[in-house]
């Protein structure tokens, strides 16, 4: 009896976790960053989202540095413009740029676009995008030439 109860509880927990993964894949907006004609899919980090009357919250745990390792390396020229793309434009976007020395700066965005620094180096970007249904954090890195 106890073994059956434990097995049933584990089954319910596992099926609940797989449902959250389905919500993640089906409902969260995919964010892309582009430089000229090259598009890159940003890595999704933490999010809070309401889908089908269910609120789903996910905290990754790994640091931004760990997340960005999954991003395809992007190369761009100093001072060039990058464009963000989402299936539906966010109501608000906050961009933070982390420099090689670890300092973090807020970056101005206009029409979902922003300008890269004029100094060469490797930069990590954290994008916080907000919609009516929730918010999602995306990360990517750029090697500025």
C-alpha cells in the first residue's frame, strides 16, 4: 500500500514537471538578436508567465555566465547596431551590458535596437522583456571586433 502511494506520488510529480516543460516550449516567446542578416536565438533564463490560466515561474539557478555558454558565439563590429526580435513586441525592455571587467551598465534601446560599444572586447547582454502575460530574461554575448 505504501509502495503504491509513493509510486503514485512520484508519477504525479513527474507528469507535473513534464507539463511545465511543455508550457515553456509552447508559450514563451522566442527572442532573437540580429546583426545585419544574421539572426541568433537568445538563451532564455528566468521567467514568470501565465498560460492557459496557469502561472508558471522558473528560476534557472545557473548564473548568466553559465547560461551564455549555450549561446552561439556572435561577432559584430564596434559601434554597429543590433536589433531584437520577438513574436510580439514587449511592453518594456531593459538591457544590461556586462563588460569584460565585470562592470554592468544599462543600455538605451530604441525601436528594439541598440548600439554596440566602440571598444573591442567580449560583452554579455541580459535582456528583461515584459508582456501582459509575464516576463522573460534572455542572455547572449557578442565579441565586438
